[in-house]
């Protein structure tokens, strides 16, 4: 049988005339009809470059300099843009990683979905075709969603819209690039179920790009492992992930298990003294009556870590923004050391290091920004502080002049953490700080946060959809649903003997069946 996709010796380079170091280096990969193949590897391993090369979507700075790609037995690696546009959407479709940036915030779902259908050859797609495309990916009331903008949808619904756009032309191959990295376990399971169901129904093959080995183990027939641009191991999923032959595959698997067995940074019994952070009956109601947070109360001691988990739309991020002062509460109070929160005492590390750092600023200016805003020190003193912060987060001083685009995802997140440390805060709110990172980098960042907390005695409020991360990093855990905290307590107790049915649902949805604690 002719493979649907056959990649042989593919090499992709960046830089002038394709002379740079290869991002994909002589890669071999095969996808059979109806098969799910996962490509796994750490940040910078080349897996996303491979995905974009296979979809004909490499940026101008990159080019294929060797090897060949055959789709359905025909070479496609040398095709011109016009030929790619005829193939893409109709035969090959790509679901990108971040629906927050992949969807146009100024266009309605209707306009974007209609554009996707036109690219597959539907001249004037009507409402019925649009609703059918959304209905096929499990959106319960498609007509109500069509005239909304992306920001009016939850993360899970945005990802479904992207999936609906990609599958509108019923492609033979779906390339899904980290399709669930920013989603909680229940929504992640729903989206992966949808991909699997649609693929089985339409006979679509899936190339799943993921840093989550649990997702690969749970969903893939075969797994290819990449590092430094090369495929170092490939084979049936149970063999590669159960009895790996390559040393790098063993390193990846070890990095997954290490956060689960390492000591949490704050597992001591609370002293019962005055709390650093006291949240009392916090409430947020948006115009129109939408209740985002209802009656949230908890305390957090100095040098302690509280993990906050919940489904998409549960109110976690709204709660975090009220604590940091970015959103004004409708009711309740937030006190830090018994007083209203003062500027600089609470800092925030966002989920996506790609979008949270100003791409036009140097690393040095980014880290010094809070010091300039607070008018702290002279220019020379701020420069010295930046150098100390870079050392604190494990970055070489030479990155001070670089821009974020010249850094890896893990390095960018270290810069974001250094910026948060600049004002010597009492509390750092970490909103999904490692969800966009691979297993190796995730373990490094969690270890870094642990060291920094030991050194500076800061408190962390850690928002995460990954129960393994919370188990590794938080001494206490609170679970949110529909704007309310429905369960809280010591992390080990909540994860091993949950009382709330929804907490049990979260645990049951962990991909790969791996325990979070």
C-alpha cells in the first residue's frame, strides 16, 4: 500500500540562502491512511518546523534544502504556492497551536469559517454549510456561535472552531500542532476525542505534534521522537514509550515522571499565623449579568504555593486578574499582609512567553521595565539588577541585548520570571506558566520556581490545567467550577481522595491514564 505521507531525508534550514543550521535534519517519517502518528520532542527539536513544511507553510526565512515529501505517491516538496493553495485545505489541513492568535480577533466566526470553506472550493457557503461544519466538531448550538468574535468564546470552543475550519474540506491528512496544550484536562479530552472521532468517520489520517507524552501514548498508533532536527526513534507507540531504544526518548520519559516524584516547594503544614494573601468573598459580574467569580475565599501564607485548577471558563483567570489588580472586583476584598495590594508587591507571569514579551524590546529593557515604572534606582543600578536577575533565572548575561524572537520558549519564560522578580514581590501569580513548554523544559522551569521560592520566600498562586504540575509545585490545591471554589485542601489529599464529582472528572480525564500524584 502506498503511504499517504512519505518523508525521506527532509532538511529545512533558516537563514540567508538556506545556509543556516538545519531546523529539520534528514528526517524520515511515514503516515499510512487512517493512521494517527504523533511527533514528540522538546522545544526547538524541529517538530513544528516539520509540520509547517508538510503543510507548505514555512516562513520566508526557511526553505527545504534536501530530501523529498510525497503525498499520495506524488512529490509535493517542490510545489509552487498556487499548487499548495489547491492542496491545502482540500487534501491537507493544519490546526495551529494557539487559537488565540490563529483566529482573527476582528472577524466573526461566520466570516472566518466562510473563508475556510471558500478555500476548499465552496463558492458561496450558506448558513447550513457553516452550521454543519461547526456541528461536526461538537459545537451544540452552531447558529449562536457564528456571529460571535473569538474573544467571546472559551478556549475549548475556539479550538473547536479552528478544528471545524480545518476539517471543512474533509482532508485526507490533518496536521494538529499542539492542539490542546492550553486546555484543561476535560476540554483536552473532548478535543482529542473529536479529532479521533472525525478522523475515524472520514478516514482522515492525523499527524499529531505534541510535547505531551501522555497524549501521544493515549492517542497515537505510532510515535516519532525528534531532537535537534532529527527523528531519533520511530515505531509503535507502546514500544517507543514502553521500551525506548534511544537515550533521548528515555530522557523525555524521565522528565515526565520527575515533576511527579520531586518534592513540592511548599508542603509544610501552614503555621496558622497571619496570611500574606487573604481573599474574602471575591465576586465579579460582567455587564449583562454574566457571573465570572462568585464568593471566592482563601488564604495564602508567605513562601507557600496554592494551586488553582478548573475547566476552561471556570473563573480561574478572572480571579487571578482581580488579585493582581488588572480587573476590578464587583464585591469582596483582596488584602496583602492585611492591606490593599500596592503596586509592585504582586507580579504576574502569563501563560504564553511568545505573546507576553514585547517583541521590539531587548531582554534587558523587558526585565528592567518594572523598575523604571516604579522609578527604582539609577540607570546603572537597574542594569546591575538585571544582570543579577538573569543569573537568578539561569540565563547568560549575553542575552541582555537579544530580542525575544532570538530565544527559545523556555528562555522566554525565564525572562518573564526575571521581569516578575524585578520589584522583589511578595506574591507571584503564575497563569499556566509551563503549559506551552515541552516535558524537559517544563521540569527545568518548575525546578527554577522551586529554587527561587526557597531563596526569596515568595508566595505563588499557580493556575494550571495540568494536575501533574500542580502535584509537583503546590502544597495546597483549590478546584474551581462555574466561578466557585468547590473543593480545597492539601494537594495530596485532594488528588488522592477527591470529594467533589468534578474533581474526580478532572482526574479521570488525565491523558495516558498517568496519575497526577
